[in-house]
C-alpha cells in the first residue's frame, strides 16, 4: 500500500479546496462566503443566503426578485410524482420518502440531467430548491392521512412550506410571522457547514459524474443518521427518555452517559470541528426562548435541556473532551413548539442544508482540479491462499 496514510473518519484529510464556508472550530467561528453567521441570521433571509452560497455574492434586489420568481414557478410537483409519494406506507420515515422522491425527480426531469450544461444545472438547481419543501410537506401530510394542497405562489418559500404542511384545503391559512421568521432563521443556520458527512457524500457521488438529483438524494440519506442531522430528533427522544425512565432526573442520566450505559451519547452535544461553543447553537438557544414565549408554549423540555447543558458544561467528562451543545441541541424544542412531529425534524434540516449541498456540488463540478473521489485503504485480510482442492 506504499504511501497510503490511514485517517479513519477523515479527521485530518482535506478532500477539496472550497471558497464557500469558513469554520474555525477552536474560536467558534462560522462564515458563509465571508459573512459571519450571526449577521446573516439576523439580517438576511433563507433565499438570499441560498443565492449567496450558490452564486458567491449577495444578490442585488433585482437579482433576488428574479431568483425568487424562478423558484416560485417550479414549486408544484408532477402529478405522477404524487402517485409515487402516495404509494409509501403511512408510517414511512419522511427522510426515506424525501430521498426517494428527490431521486425520482431525475426520472421526471430528464431535460436537466446534464452535469456540464450550465443551463441544465441551473434548471435542476431551481427545481430542487422549489420542490423540496413541497415534497417535505407532502411527506408530512401523508403521515397524517391528510389531503395535500397546491403551492400558493403569492407566498414566500418558508410561508408556502408552512401552509402546505399545516394548512387545509377547506380553510384559509394565516401565516404566523413569529414561526415564519424563526424557521427562516433556522434554515439559514443550517444552510452550509463545509465538508460534513452529507456534503462529502454529495460531492463523492457527484465526483463520479452522477447528476444533481442523485447526488442530493444520497446526501439526504447521509443526513438521516443520528450522529448527523438525525441528532435533532434524537435529542427530543433523549429528553423523553429522561422524563419517562429517569423521572426527569437529568443528573442521573448524565452519569449513565458518562459511564456509556445510557445506550446513547449525549445527543446534541459534541462536534468534529467545534471544540468551543457552536456559534449556531448560541443563536438557536436564544431563538428557543423567544419563539416559545411568542407562541405561548411552556415546554418543560426547555428547562430540562437548559439543566442538561448546565451540568454538561461544568462536568469534567464533557469539559475535558471539549463537548459543547451543537446546532441540533435546541432546534427540536423549537420545531416541536411550531407543531412539527419529531420525525419531521431532520427533514427540516435537509430543507435548510439543500443550498449548501447544491453550492458544493456546483463548485466541485466547476473546479478543473476535481477527480473522482476514491479513498485508499490499509488491507488487513488474509495473504494469498489456495482454493482447497476437492
Ligand atoms: N456524549 C458523550 N460523549 C461524547 C459525545 C457525546 N455527545 N460526543 C463525543 N463524546 C466522547 C466520545 O465518546 C469520545 O470519548 P472517549 O475518548 O472517552 O472515547 C470523545 O468524546 C471524542 O469523541 P469522538 O466520538 O471521537 O468525536 P467525533 O468527532 O468522532 O464525533 C460527533 C463527533 C458529533 C459524531 C459526536 O460528538 C456525537 O456523536 N455527538 C452526538 C450526536 C450529535 O449531536 N450529532 C450532531 C452533530 S452537529 C450537526 C450535524 O452534524 O448534523
């Protein structure tokens, strides 16, 4: 195996050069295209951030209007794609439905599968950004046994998604500005995070020249795992367990985690890159307070989560390992207050991460230095041996 270096989990290996997202894990810094995440979360919008990630610069107001209009034209799903969604069992996990439907987009939109034709890549980009929220809402409706709605293109992307999710064909739907703003902000916080597991998956699949729909579909699967995007639902499940099996005794649960007897790690804690407070978690923590208060929701889980954080941040086990709350720690409590069931949390992460995946795939495809991703290995199996003679 010559010069091959073993790096399990790619702890020290850069797989590409990228100009999209900058993270300094020790200082707790995150920037998209140079803009600090807290400024974007406070002042920008999810669509504007999507534009920034994909095209490299903030849009002018005309560019943003054009981008928004293009996306609005593509929010509907092909009626036959709805048949595919209808065929899944009602208790199907919405992440599986999401990934399958995105994969199927490649069969419905064969006119935009080229990876080299810029116009086709652009069309696939717009189709994905426009249709993923619709698919996600339909997966939700399916799980509830409720009728689906057609998108309303007078609404913006986040409002449209909320209406498709929580609206009924028989009633007018009124947006709640607190929910819309908070969800838009959460999507911004999730929009990119450089070479994480799902983004690396999107790049690896794309590096073999698979089309954008196939690459994103693979990314959604990667995101579904509880160590990655699935952590946001795992946090809520963990808080349920603490409530039900530990009588709400957070300290007792943390002891079990430390002794590796809890069956899980402390979900929503720790990060491969952040060895300091995750800057996104700080923003989400404040948002949780504001949103719950504005919605008049008094969830004892928020108090439990705060206590859990307090214990962990002062406990030697977590301190010595530099384990801090990550972006997923408080998001679930907000999503729950908005009315989303736990299975939908990771789907929300996927909607937020989509522009990042697309930006990274496009950057890779445009980079002349790109090669097919093909890691090496250290072989530890048998040396040559002869097939037994009869
Ligand atoms: N609870 C308890 N112990 C932990 C945790 C945790 N959440 N995270 C890491 N550790 C321990 C780990 O057991 C190890 O201890 P020891 O040296 O005694 O074996 C040490 O800390 C180093 O951890 P690691 O597993 O080598 O770290 P990693 O960089 O491979 O893993 C991680 C990073 C995020 C997968 C991990 O911290 C984890 O599983 N966290 C819980 C799941 C989670 O919240 N994931 C969301 C991550 S952020 C958003 C996203 O990626 O989607």
